[in-house]
């Protein structure tokens, strides 16, 4: 489509705002709306009836201004535009979006109807409204006339999906960004950035249209980059979207106030600025590549879809080298990349396995044909490196930090002889492997090409007659170049403190053969999923708390479920299909952390990649959610969220949304440490594990938050030296670069664990401590789980919650507290504290076991019915139960009645049941549908309850909601001696069924085994499928009976003279269609048996046995069950205590259950 004359606006920009956001509109006017761009007309639009006379560029449309009604509001603006504006394209964005208007016309020069963010269009199949989307006039008209678009919902999803459904041709653009991780600047082609405050808009505009006053190369303890300082007080990092304001005071200090985290102050030192965390050095003047080296950077990514983090890495190379062409070779360009090989080489290449060998050959063949620079796609660029390449260099590589040469970074002139040699050697290597061994993917064979590279580079250097050492302005060596043009860059310039690149960031299941191997494990011969595949995200091995969470989850669930796990730390692709995703991200979904947006965006990307897959957000600290409420609701909706503490649970309550949330313990309370290995580690550090030992566990995040943190730690260490041996315990190991906990440990001047150890080993070290003082949550929890006193030096409510649950809130300290006094008090009371902690830790361990039982049950009910035939009916039943609480009401009445029966025989009855009493009163007060029989029973029980407990605070509430129904004493409690006795024929049987009650008070005498046999003879007359009788009744007395009865819920504390365990046997059946038969048969026999017991003056208590893995494991061991057997229920047996009480358990009306169908 050709350009329109500038006199007629070709592009209309609709900026969605609302009446209250004038500050945002003013910021847009001051920044990207100025100066005007010919052919482009920007207008704000708001809803409601506001009268904004002083804002002539605002259109007030006939629609609600509420966020929920965005679709109707945007469509109203579309109608206005069609009636009053001239345009060929309409670009819709938000008032927190920055738009480089002079670049916008380039997006309209395409043969498409819809232009939107690449990620959203290709993975979510709609365009992002925040990034902005462009519609042709024709499709604006189509959407306005489309009557099926809802008035409420996500505007960008509803409108752009409607356009696509009507046949719009979409153009996914990587120049429209839906977040602020990057933004338009002179060195890139980005058009928009989103989620920007007014101050960020002004800062970006400064970067876009001003020259920096100063430029520095920054060496921070956590990152390397270039920093540009502008005259109006703003500054920006070059490789990221990080911005802020700077101020120089007294010509001595430079203050950097970051928009997304705290303020940092550096002090002048010559031409540089520095503090204990960062150093700013004046940036070296960039220069172009030597003329004989082509100005192009090659990057490769084959085998899977390009992840967003790889795209970010590749873009970082462009930021620092705007004049260099960037060539990304992915699956869509594989054939083009292969054209760099000869015909014979291509034939050999196609026979190679996917992986390192192929990518090694491709990187050398691309440089052989095109020349230029090659860089691994999993390395972000942190600074320009062109000035490192001297004029006479023909080919170059870098050195590894560990020594040797590497091919992650290469440059070359086209056709250099080294490249051809490397390609031929790689093919020769593959051909030398016996055919029978070629399916192996052992690491030794796969990495051979790199080892060969290590050996070959020195050979080339050895051919040089002279070597020149290259040094920088400070006299520091940074490389060497040979007489034949070979350059070797020093490792410090690639991966060290003055590095141009970060270490490799690849962490996921990238290799296709691994993904295929994982998928094969979970598929049957027809490719159907045989067992659930659970994807785990957010965990890893750098942080030992995350590692212990990951290992705990896998270990606990493997004991309870037949399942396969796929773990991925960074990529949204788990390397295969997953049935359910467990999120272990920890403290990430909160407005208190600087990475909140990236954490949410990353999780949403995974959700879009695996649409329809249920999520469980496992025990973590959550909230608050100021400013991110909608995004978190969208993330959590439809899923299960587990809050680790009451504060987090309250944040979830306040958030609202359509998701289930529960409180749960941390998953690592039962994580096992390696005690003996911990002892060895201590001995290696020349510490005596048998002598008093205090562990100090610092945290880099706490250090970054407070400049007082490290000095306070050092003073604390000095005060503790006379008391015991001291050891510094890091809990984070970043071996790929950047400072971690070990940096702080080294400052303390005490023995420090330097080598990376597993989470089990570190917990083994902690097991020898007498006291642990620190700021790592899971290190503290590890100590508590073993009864070791701890003092938390924390900044978040999770530390207060952890210590508060144990009853030791006084030992959770903030930087404002007196650390030394509290720690010394804990040290002097350590033996007393240990006993308290051990008792509470035992409760936590039991809670954790129960939680994993609950979690396993949740996974069963959430998983698709491919592996759990009853999963879908159960899921639907749970949904109906939540809406119609009638059956819950009956259950709660019975619970109250059972409690009264037990209390009536107690000398000191205690008030009970407040939680389900509230449910009963809510039901009665809400006038929910209920039959008269159930209501009469409920009122009778409630009257009895309040007669027993008139002091209850709920009595007045009950009087307000009690129906006008008289109590029925026949439904009340009665003594066992008062029960009716049967005397046979017709009506007598009904009397026998009424006589049978669930008895909970027994006389101690054991039933006569001969009597039990006679009763069981009656049980054997019960009907059974095909007369198989594929079940067993196991009869126990004495201690065995009590041990088994204590396993399930509801039977603890009841003393049974005898106990039956009903066992269904599946070895009597040949088809899974009969899965219910042995359970039905055993239950029918049990009913006959219970009635027979009544005839010999014995009573019983049927006990539900929940389908929980921990219960099954315990009872299998006690009862020595066969693998083909499953417990149906338990049955308590004995002679009833005449002074005991039993609930009446009024049944539902016959008419409600019996249905006659003609």
C-alpha cells in the first residue's frame, strides 16, 4: 500500500485512557506526541460523560469508563473514528505505552490487515493491546458491525480474535513490545514499549531524542553493562530497559536512583566512580570492525521454537552494535544455512544426530561462506567488543575462564583455512564412530568438536613467527595476536569483570533427543499418555532452597502417584506434553519484588504454551499485589494457589478472582539431609562437629537492600567468636558468574563453604549446628525441622511467619533490631529452645505429610481422565457441591450430633464445632432448599447443642435464624440401653435396621471368635458378582486393632475390642471394567455382617478408609497386603457400653431418594 499525502492523516492513533489518568496523558503529550509526525494523528479516548474542555485531543465516547468494559469503549472509539477521522490504518495503544511515531508508518507498509506483537500473535493468537495493534480501515469497519463481541472482557483478545475469525491477515511484529524490558532507542528498531510510568515515558523520550552527557562501562556485582547519563538527569542501561535519575553532589558523589529498585551511591575515584558493589569507568570510544571482516553477527537456534529469553539475548547484541547486521539462523532458515555447505557436506550433515555436532559444523560453515562474527544465542551481550579486534586480525576466538579456547565467540574473514579444517575434522570424527555406537549421546562423544577446537587453535598459533601481547590503557593484557592474523581474546574480556558477554544461560531441555526420550517414557505403544506427566517450573539448583523444594516435591509425589516429571528452569517448553504444571517460583508474585512483571509474564507465557493445562502454585509467599492485581488474577484464575502463611492467604483473599486458594506448610519440612556427608565437610574445614558450632547464613538479597547488613553481620561474628566455633554457610551458588552468598561469607573472616554442594549435603552440615543465624528462609527451616534453634535476620513477612508458627517470634529480627542481644539470648537458651522447636517441628512434619496427600488427591482430580477414569465425574461433583451445599449441611449436622454423643459421656464437656456450626447457621439464614425431615433433625440437634452449651457466642445468631419447627425427641440422643430390640418377621426386619447404629462406646471385653464366625456365615450369603466373592475380611484384636484404627480419620481415640479390615481383591478379575465389583461385593457382605452382629448383642462402627497414599502405605505394611488388594473400609466391633451415647443420624426422606420410573 502506498503512502497517502501528508495532508490527509494516514494513521490514526487511538490512545486508551480514562478520566482519572490526566498525569499519564500529560506525560504522553510531553514525550512521544511531540513533535508532530506528518500523516499520523494521535488522539486519546475515554468513556463516561467527563467534560474535558482543556484537553482538545481527548475524545469522550459513549461507553463506560470502567476497565471491565474496555471492548465496548474501544469499539465506541472505532465508531467515532469512522465518522469523524480520515485514516487508512488505526493504531490502538494505552496511555502507559511509548510509541516511536516516526517508525509507525513502516509497520503499515505491509500487505496485511492486522499488525501486532509477535509473541502474542504467534503463541496466544491475538494481539496485545498494551504493545499496540494496527488495523486497516476495512477491519475497523468489520469490527464495528460485528454484533457478537461482548461488552465486557479483555479488549485486545476479543477484538483481534474477532478480526482474525473474519479473515484478517496478521503480521506478527517483533518491534511492538508488550512490556518495558526494552524500548525505542536510536540503536534499535523498536516501535513501542508498555507498562511505563509517566517518569519512565520521559526517560525513554530523553534516550530516544538526546545525546548522553556521559557514558560509562559499569561493572556491578550482579551485571555488566554500559550506562548513559543525560543532561536532564535521566540515565539508562544499554542492554536492558532499566532507567533512573542521577544526581552529582559536591563533585564527589554520584547518586543513581533506579526506577525499579533502590538508590545506589558511588564515590569519585580519579576518572571513575565506585562503591563496594559497582564501578563506573568512562566508556571506550567504539570503533568499527576492520574493513576485511564483514560487519555481521551470526547466531544459531535450531530444534525448538525460539524462547523469549533467547530473543532478548540476541537483541542485546544489536543494542551494543547498532551498525552491525544481525543474522539469526533458526528452523525457518535451516535450508538457507545449509547452503553454506558443499553438496557432499550437506549429504553428510543430514546423517548427523541433532545437537552439538550439527551446530558446530554450521557455525564454521557460515563464517567460511559469509565471514563476520559468531556468538552463541544463549549468551547476552553486556558491552561492545569491536574495539578488541585489531586491524591485522583474520580469525579470532576467546578463552574459557577455566583455560583453553572456546568457539562460543568467533570472528573470521570469509574462507579462512582454519574453518574448513574444523568442518572436515568434525565429519571425520562422526564417520570414525562404529555404526552400532552412533545412537549413543554420551557427553564425551558429543563435546568432541569443542575439544578438537581447543587442540587446533594452539597449532595455528604455533605456526606464527612472532606474537604480540595486546594491552589496554591501564597496561592490562587483554589478548594476543599472531603474525598470521590469529587473535586470542583473554577470558577476562569475555567472561570476567570487564566482560563483553555473560556466561551461557542455557538451562533447559533444549536437545530434541532428550525431549523425545522424556516423551517416550510416558507414552504407550499407541502414543497415548499412560501416566500423568507433571511439569515443574520455577525450581533449580543455584539456590539450595529451590533445590530442596524441587527434590521434596518429586520424592513425595513419586510415593503417592504413578507419574513422570519434566523439569525446566527457564524455557516455557518442557520438552514434551504435560498434564499438569507445578509452580515453585517462590517469592515472585508480589509488588514488593522488582522482578514481578517478568515473573508474571514468564508464567503467562508458559500458560499460553500449555493452554488448558491445570496449575498448582505450591506453597509460597504471595502478595501484596498493588498495581498487578489484574495480571495476578489472570494468572491464578481457574487454578489452585497454596499460600505458605496467613498473611499471604489474606492477600489472596483481598485479590479476589476465580481460583481456589488454601494455606499449606512449606514443602521441605520432611526433606532429608546427609548427616554423615555434612560431618565430612566440617572436618575438611578443620572444624570439630562434636564441639559447639554456630552457623552464619548471609543472603545477597538482604545485602542489596541495606548497606548496614554486612557491617552488622561482621560485628555479630566478632561478638560470637568467644562463644563457639563459627562457620559461614552460603545457600546460593552462582558458578556461572556474578556474586552470590559466598562473597558475603568471605567478608566475615570465618571458615566458609566455597565448593558447590547439594541441598542434602548442606542440610547435613546444618544438622551439626547448635545455633543457626541467617537470612536464607530454607536454611532456617532446615534447622528448625531438626530441632535446631535459629535466629532470622530477615526483611519479609515470611520470616516472621516461619518463627511465629514455632512460637518463637521474638527471634525474627529486622535490620532495626538489636541483633547481638537477641542472638546471645538464643545461644544461652539453646537447649530449652531445642525442645520447644522439636515438638512444633513434629507437627509441621505431620502437616506436610497430610498436605502431600491432599496434593496427590488434587492432582488426581485435576488430571484428565486418560489415566484416572473417575477423575472427570469427581471434578464435576465438586463443582456442583460448591453451588448446592445441601449435602454439606447434612454432614455438618451429623458431625455436631456425633460430637454431642461423645461430650454427653464426658465429665468435663468442652465446647466444640464452631467452624461447622457457622456453616449450619449460614445455611439456615440463607433459606437454602431443604426437606422438612432434614430441617427437623437439624433443629433438634442444634437445640440439644445449645442446651449443652448455653455460653456459646453463636446462640443469639441461632435464635435469629431458627425455623419455626418443634424439636423431635425421637431424633435426639439416647442411651444404648434404650434401643429397640427386634423379634423377627416382616416389620421386625425394619426394626432391626433401625436398631443398628454406629456405636462409639464399647465395653472392653473381646467378642467370642465362634460368635464372629456364625455372624460371618450370614455375611457370606450376601449377593456377589458372578459369585466370585473376591474379598477378604481380616479380624484383629488387642494392640493390632488399635494401631490400625489410628490410621484413618474419625476413629482415633476410640477403643475397639475388635476390628475388621475389609479387603477387595483384583486378582479375581480379568478386565478393568469390573473395577467396582470387589468393592461392591465386600460392602454388601459387610451390611449383612453388621445386622447379624446386632442379633447377638454386638454393635459395630463402619469406618471410611480414605484413598490417601500415606494411609495405604501404612496399612499395607501392618496387614501384609498383596499388591492386588485394596482396603475398602474398616469395621469396629464390640459389645456396646450401655452408659455410652450414639447419634440418631436421621436419614433422608424416602421420597427424595426412591424414584419410580415407568
